[in-house]
C-alpha cells in the first residue's frame, strides 16, 4: 500500500470520516460546475428542500454547449439556451460565482480554474466532467464525478470514495524537437492500455516531467483518465509556484511564503512507497497519432497501423472493430492518411502555448485545398492573449477559422461537428465512435503542432519535416 505520496497526504488531510464498508467521506476543497451536468443535481436539491452548503467553494462557467461561431443570446439552439438559463438561475439562487460569456473569464472549466488561480497544490477538486484530472498538474487530487455526485458535493461539500492505489510513472530523458506532452501521454496510454490505470492514481514524475511547462503538465494529467486512472498528478515545484503567483485567487503577497512552505510539504517524500512503478524514456518518443477508436490505439508517425497478430490477444477484437469503423487497413502507414477537418482546441490543448506552437508551424503556410481548419481558444483570457500576439490574424491568413471560446468539436454538444465519414485531425482527448458529432465521423488524436501540419499538407504529416523546412 502506498505511503508518503502526495496522494496519501492530500487524502488524509481531507478525510472527514471512515464509512462502513471501507470508503472515506472526503472533503472537496473546490467544486467546478458547468451547464451540462449540473441541472439535474440542482433539481435534486430542490426536491429535498436543500441549499448549497458552501457556495463559496463552487465555481461555475459555460463551455460544453456554447456555440463558438456566434455567441449572441439567445442561442440559435433552444436547448443550449435553456441549459444556460438554468445554470444562470441556479447560480443566482444559491450565490454561486458564474463566469459567463463576456465576463472576460469564461471558458472551458479546466482552462479557467488554473488561469484564475483557483486550482492550487494540496487541494481536492471535483467536477462533473471526466477530464477534471487536468488539475492534478498543480499537485491537486482531482476527480471527475457523475451527476448524483455533483448533487452530493453541492449538498455536503464531500464525497464518499474508495482510496486508490498509486502508480508512479517515471519519465527519464527529454522530449526532442517536434515531440510534445500530447505525444508523451498518448505513448504512455498506448503502452499501459486504456484500462491499465483502473484503481490507480497516476503520479507523473522524473526528469522529463520536471522539464515540462505547467500547460504541458496539464495536458499530461488531463488524459490520465484516458488510461483508466481516476486521477493523475504532478508534484508542485518552482514552476508551479511561478505560474500561480499573482493570479486572481492565489494567496496574496503577505501569505505567499507560507503558502509555498505548505505546498512543498505535501509533495511526495523521497522515501515514499508506491503500489507500482513504470518507467519510460522521453528520448524514445516520436510524434504520435491515434488510428483507432480508443486513445490507446496509437502509433508513432513513422509506423504503420498494427496487424492483428502483433497485438495482445485481448486487444484484437477492439482492433478489428477499429479497422472496420475507421476504414483503415492493418499495415497502412499512419503518415499520408487524408484529412478533412483540423481542430485545434479543447481542455487538453486549447491554451495559449498550444496555439502558439501551432501558429509557429502555420506561419507563412496555407491550409490545403478541401480541408476545413479552425482554432478554438480554451478561454476568453486565452483568446485575448492570443489576439494581443496577433495569432488570430496569423491563423486567418493561413486559412483557419478563428472561433470564440468553448469545448467545440471535442465532444460536439454544439454546432461544431463532423459530417458523414469525415476524418478529423484533432488536438482533443477522445477518438470514440461518434465523439465529434457524426455517427460515422473518424478522429485521429495528435498534438496541436501535428494538427497544424495536417492542415497544411491535407494529410497526416510528421511535423518535424515542416519544422526542418522552415528552419532551412
């Protein structure tokens, strides 16, 4: 059993009581809500005549259903408009802070909480969204929860949970040019499997992780859930503190030194015990692209789609399903697959550094004929910062559409959707069947830089080739 890890420390600090059957009543320090998973939870409170116990610990925004091409109210989609009105009503009634469209702070929930300094080391964070694990990049323990659990947190500021085991994922070396955090996490998921993390919290550590920026760390933790882990985290360090300093909800100057001292104290001990440990070498990782219908079905850019007999027996059935759905044959090179739509955005890769990396590839180039390409900033703050750097103009000159903040085509609960059997090069986090809005639509996950390269070439392309040609 693990001991002395950040996970163990944060769990113990937030334990309210031990419950019959071995689970724990865990206090939740920060509860994030949005318009999709909260209406039923608030309705359940109404039925019981309850109010939100700690409204100051709940923060709301709108992201999933908001259109990105025209955000004028009322929305053209009456259901989306009704969901937004419901959230506005519930937040006003219960005294919850809502960052709505035009507030300057609206955006994807897992983008705005860090940039506003709401997410901090040592916290427990919960949200009715799978990718809440993102906040683990700051040394928080963050869980995605269902609607009934959203209700429980609203009513009691706590959750009944079973403690997880802890697996340390140690990454040596350094990512090479053209290889990014998205490639690293896709590689990890491919090697450990989409069910490999079930029952675990993943601690990402090692020299390669320490070299990552905070936004890159968020990408890593964001997709821990895609490997089956309930949460993923990285120990706080000087990069964490530098990122948080001066943000709206960060500790003020008079409390700053005390905060850092405490944040350092909750980091994993050098003598910590883990339930399992797996090692990877970042130097060996290449740009990585998914070819199938799970985030674990991926290959390096210079590889081919695996043949059934090269896979574990347990993986062959889902591989066969993927071949048929994707219309891709075993042994086909991943490079060269034609692309119809290119999407840069999402809670995985919709931050300023993601847009800048893609812009560096796009500069002086143009989107290939017949390809629809668009960029969706992760928040109003990201959009504003990108415009100040001229990124919106750069993308538009290259043939991309520049959109307003939202989840967009990541899950297509809005007008941004694939049509028919279109193939998407996407910087988002899931390539499930129908994920991007069409029951036949096909998604290839990759880094923002790789999406940019695909947009320029009209096919899956090794971004390093564009980087080399640009440099020469």
